[in-house]
């Protein structure tokens, strides 16, 4: 139970928890052995006092040399073990955590990455794990070890003399009450600091992405001012957090030290009233410094441990997200896509309600409807970028929920509006369509997608690097690269979203040619925005408010009296662009 709690609190793996236990065990041993050192000193002092007061013979120096040597040896061995268990083992733990996090991210529904702020995600992968690494190596073992060893020593001290033990130890619980009382303050500061850090990186990211607009609109100064304000705010939050934590930690440390004064006062009055002898006071004074040492070390860490819990929560959140899992292989019979009574909600927002339709193999199925009616959502669900909340989607008779997204997507080509391009050459960006495709195949696909013209105008043709996310290309060019990729992949299912929306008129017919080559014989689900695409479709699904409002061939729907599609088509027939 306690173990589970610790695991959650510090986002530890099972192995990490067992290492933390070992670390705490060796810390207890190290702290107890330090007491053994105090014992030797006590014995030595006692011998001297006896010589001075009773004229007894001096104790043999060999005894002390032997004891000290034994102490040094034990101390060395136990410190080594403590080091190995607290620092040494933590590196395997970090490796495990990063790998399991990466595995987890790989299995999360792909739609998650569109929803979550990327700066925030990077902060979790890098920053949070680093912060936890420090806590794992420097804090957990030490702190819990210090709790246990102090409890053992406290019991021993109470058995020896409860009055002196009380005078010596009262500060410890008071200090801890103070620290735990300050927990909510530390947590609040830590959450705030995380938030301000993300705002700063968001602002920097946005500035880099929009550098052209910022320059052309002369907004440099405004942008720099904005980023300056955000950095200031972050700095203030950090300083505030440090100050609050520092204040409590120092107060706790001072309170604990007051124990030395109360021990001397109590000891002196007990000696004067003849209830204890001087040597007992001396022993308590020796021990008290030893008791504080591990605490001093861990007090400084407590603020960090409290702060780290925000990081641990974020890691736990990723570990607890529902993943998209399933079989590694996908063997459908045919490639009809069947939506059966599909419901879907983004978080709490219900977007699709009881949607049923079939997109047949070898046909083009067009999704039309007003903006926000759920067309893109249907396309995303068909590729399992998200999982449906109700009903099912089957491809060739196989429920796609039972297939691992990676395996499923080998049968899909997607030509979406937001094309993802990598900072590599044009050639390699197209080759992503099919790993291992030959240069000839890549070039043929590029030609078919009408990329030749603009690529040859680039300084190094197909070998030109295109900048991060294709910064050097226009919208239409990026889309043609995406079509080339899809042509190269030649997957049996094609999902198309406004595939030709940003193409200039001149190239449009050629790209249409490429597209029709891409689409031939496939199962095509297209989010149509143009009358021509709609008219060319075999089947039309009209969506309205997340429901199927009408369904049929273009001719059927056109002739339907008072039909939604018929009305929209009439309104739009004069216009080349399909907008509703
Ligand atoms: P369409 O493609 O027909 O314009 P969408 O499928 O994009 O419609 O959107 C349907 C509804 O879902 C809209 O109300 C939209 O605001 C909402 N929506 C779309 N994507 C998300 C998302 N990632 N998170 C939350 N809501 C979303």
C-alpha cells in the first residue's frame, strides 16, 4: 500500500521502488553506524573522566584504535552501498522511464498529439524526467532512511532517559509539521512556474513560426515586449517559489537546532538536581548533532521533493491515458469502410451521433455538410486517430479498434490539409510514403503529382532541404508533396481532405489528373469542398450537426425535393468553390 503510494507520488517503476527501498535501508545503516562513532567518542571521554576523577588507569589506546578502524571500515562499506543504491541505480531507472514514456506515447491515440500543446509535451519528456531524476537519486532514499533511523535512535534515547530525549527531539516533529504545512504553498508555486514556463516557450515557438508576419507587420517591438513580460513573470514566479520554500526550510532547520539549547538547559538542571550525571548530557550532545545531520541534508531536499510531485503527476497522467492498442497484423477481406451507429465526443463535447454509412471499395464517397458538422472527425475516426465512443467502424469486416494503429495505417493514405513535412530534402519527404522506395519510384510519383515544375526551380532540385515543416514551400506545393507521398504508398484506402483547396488554377487540372490516378480502384473518403469533386463522387453523405442528414448518389440527392444537398447545390452551382 505504502509502496503503491510512493510509486505514484514519485512516478517510480517497480524496480525503481525496490531500489528506493534499498537506498533507504543503506541510509538507515549509514546513520546508525554514525551513532557507533559517537559511541566510541563517548567511551573514550568516559575513560578520561574516570581517570581524572577516580584516578583509574587510562583505557588502552589499542582498544580505541581498533574500534576506530572498525568504524572507518564499516563506514566506508556502508557509504559505498548507499551511494550505489541511491545514485548508481537511478540511471537504469531513468532509462526505463524514458523508454516506457516513449512506448506509451507511441501507443496514445494519434489525435492526442494534435490536442496537446507540443511545448508542454516536450517539457514533460525532458524537464519533468530530469527533475524526477534528481529526486530519485538525491532525495527518496535519504529522506525515508532519515525517518527510519531517527525513529530507531529516538526510541533508544527515550529508553535511556525520556526527559533528555524530549528536550533533544521536540524540534523534529515541529519542524516537519511546519514543512508539511507549507506543502500546498510549494505545490501552488510549482504549478504556476510550470504554467509560466510553458507560456514562455509557446511565445518563442509562435514567434519563430510567424517570423515573416512579425517582420512584415513591423511587430518586432511588440513581440519582444510580450516575450519580455512573459519571461519576467516566469522569473518572478520562480523567485517567489524559491523564497517561500527557503523560508520554511530555514525556519524548520532553526527550530530543530533549538533542540541543542533545550538539551543543555534540561541537562544542566537535571545534573544540578542530581538526577543524571554529566556524562549522560555529554552523550546526548554527541548524538544530537548526529541526528540533525541527515535531516539537514533532507530538509534542503524536501522543497524539491514537493515540487517534483507536479512533474510526477504529469508523468502519471501520460501513463494513465487510454492507449490505442490491438493486433499487430491487419488482414481485412476487402476495404469497405463501414460506420455503424458511431458516436464520438472530444472530451465532453459530443460531435457525432449515431452516424452510419458505408464507403465502398472502388468508389468515391464524399462527405459534405456545413462547417463543424463533423466531416473531418469522421475521416479521423476512420483512420483510428481517435477511438469511437460508441458504435463501431469496420474495414473489410474487421473492427479497427482491434488493430494496432501502426498496422492499420499501412493500408491508408492520407492527404490532409495540414501536411506534415520534415526538415529533410524533397526527395526524402516524398519517400516517407513508402520506406525503401527507389529513387525512380519517388521521382515517378513526384512527377505524377505535378511536383516537377516547382521542385526543379529549387536550388538543388529534389535534393533541396525544405526547412522545418516545409517552411520554404507554399501551401499548394506542400499538398502536392503529400499527394506524391500517397501515390508512392499506393494504399487501398485514401482519405482526402480539401486535397486541392490551395492549388492554383493553372495546376489544378494536372493535379486532378494525378489524384484520379491515385484514387482509381481505392476506397476513397473525401471531405469535399468543391462542386466538381462532389459531382464526381459515387456516393454522398450529407452531415448536419453530427448526424447523417441525407445519403445517395449525386443525382438522387439533387433530385430530392427540399433536400439539404439539393438546396446547397443550387445555391452553389454558379460558384466554382464549394462553400456552405
Ligand atoms: P467539419 O470537418 O465538418 O468542419 P469537424 O469534424 O472538424 O467538422 O468538427 C466537428 C466539431 O468538433 C466542431 O464543433 C469542432 O469545433 C469540434 N472539434 C474538431 N476537432 C476538435 C478537437 N481536436 N478538439 C475538440 N473539438 C474539436
